[in-house]
C-alpha cells in the first residue's frame, strides 16, 4: 500500500492547519468571485505557495513535487474550494514560466509567486475553443519591438485578479506562449460568468498587446508541449483536490448518520445507509491511493506518466461526484439546504470533472493509448 513518508506528512500537517484557520470563513470565501483577502492572508502567512515554485526562485524543492502539491490540495479542498484554487493556480499559472521563461523573467516573477505577492493566471481557453486547444485563434507575432498578442481568452481563473497571464497562441504554423503582465496596454479584462460553484473568472481581450521579446515562454512556434507539461504536473493535483472534497462529503454524511435517529435507531444502523457510507469510504481510499501513486510517478517524468495522472484525475473526480451525491442522499432533506456545507460541496464537486481535461477527453486519450498497446 502506498503511504506518505515523514516529509509529506509534515507538509500535510501544515496544509491542514492552514485549512483549519480558513474554516470559519470558508462559506464566505467559496461564494467569492474576487480574491478573499482573509484566505489570501492565511495562505500567504503559511508559506505554502513555495511548494509550487523551484528552490532557485524562492520555492521549496529543486524540482516541483506533485505529490506534495496533491497532498496540500487535498487538505485545502477539504475546507474551501477558494483556498484550493488560490493555492493551485499559483502553480498552474506559473509553471510554463518556470520551465520556459528567461532567467530575467523568472527572477522578476517567481519569488513573488512563491510569496503570494503576485497572482498567476494561465490563459488557454477561448470563447469558441475548449478541449481542442490546437484550434486556438489568438495570435502571437514577432514585431520590431518584441512580441504582439491579439485575441480573446475565456473562463480564465484569476482573470482580473492575476498580476500576469501565461498565454497560448498561434504563431505561423505552430504555437507559442508568452507572459503578459496584467497592466500591459491593450489587455482588458471583464468579469466572467457566475458559476454554480463561484470562482474568480475573467474574460480577457488582447488588442494589439506588445511585450518585450524576453517575455516569450519556450521556443517560438514549439510551445504546445510547454502547455502539456503544465497539465502533466498539475492534472494529478486536481485529483488531490477531488479526494479532499470527497472525504469532506463522507465526513458530513457520517456525522449526520450517527446523530439522526429514524425507526428508533441512528441512520447509521440502517443497512442501506451504512452500505452507502462504506461504499463511499472505499471509493475515497481507492481514489487517494491512485492519486498518491500517480503524483509520485509524475515527479521524475511528468509527461512519461501522463496516463497515470489522467487515470487519477478521472477516478478521483468521478468518485467525488458519486460520493457527494450519496452523502446528500444520506442526509435526506437536510442535504438540500442552501448554505449548508454539503450543498457547497455538492456544487464545488461539479467543475472538477470538466476543467484541466474533461473526463471524456481524458478517457478518449487513454483509449487511444490502449489501442496502441501490443496485445
Ligand atoms: C471553474 C473553471 C475554471 C477554469 N479555469 C481555466 C483557466 O484558468 N484557464 C483556461 O485556459 N481555461 C480554464 N477553464 C476552461 C476549461 O479548461 C474548459 O472548460 C475545458 O477545457 C473544457 O472545455 P469546454 O468547457 O469548452 O468544453 P468542450 O470542449 O466544448 O467539451 C464539452 C464536452 O464534450 C465532451 N468532449 C469534448 N471533447 C471530447 C473528446 N475529444 N472526446 C470525448 N468527449 C469530448 C466532454 O464531455 C466535454 O465536457 C476553466 C473552466 C472552469 C469550469
């Protein structure tokens, strides 16, 4: 059985203590569509964001450790999706800078990302392009003064709150990435749609935005793989978030089933209820095991183990959906009350199966890999 070593347990303890400090305003934070300053302050004080930046730039370890990040996300998501997103996006939003940025640019931004003094964003999705990112229409062009970006990006986490965006666009026949500071002339951001699970979202419009040449990330025309590397490292950490949410839903249902009596005994002693809780427990443990294993594998060779990260993401996010639904059922009418924790968990579970690779998209690529294997 895969278990955490002493270093990861220490990180887990720290993350749990951060989550406990946020608990009292978690409801309010998870309703926010702007940065919740109370949550940001607790996260900043904890130093946890150092986990998503390499040591050379003020971070924790020489190479990012997806298992540490997944364990942190599990602990944070147990309490608050806003907290989890604020932490996770510092990594998702800055990783292409970490891997493909110039030394100067990394020194300018990464230490601030690690201290949560600068907020990061990753801009891939467009109004008409979601899963099929090879279809992006945003353009990136070399100019005499540097690099020019034109186009629209949609559903961007931290849109409007971020200090910079790592942007994917088309350049000639290939794809490039470029870092655009939020205050670059020509970049305008408007608030995004309101979701069932509130989230900081922005719609970005790049209208002749120019940045210096050293703001390029990766090799011009060949940066699609840079974007894939981000997904390879961080997809499995979304599985961590899903495990945390599922555990929280199970704990809510269990508490309720212990305390509420019907037919003269606690719900927990009614066969169907206890079976349902036991099934949820087994799904949470299974999801946790594959998540930790896939995250450990992703440290040495993230792209080489992308299949495992995808399997972990599908397993854990789908399990979270089932567990939270079962928990609502166990809680009967009390599971339907607006403003209750279980209602918040129910809503927060839903986006997990869509962002950073929708379940069907991941299953499609896993199926193609299976078909290529020799029988
Ligand atoms: C809360 C939230 C935060 C987000 N943050 C960001 C962000 O920070 N940056 C960013 O760039 N984007 C972000 N996104 C966008 C997200 O990445 C996209 O929603 C996701 O890529 C799916 O694209 P889509 O929603 O356009 O769905 P579509 O691509 O239109 O797909 C719809 C459905 O069709 C099915 N489907 C699609 N393709 C296939 C396939 N090949 N095989 C089988 N089935 C398929 C799936 O069921 C899928 O759910 C965010 C989204 C959400 C909900």
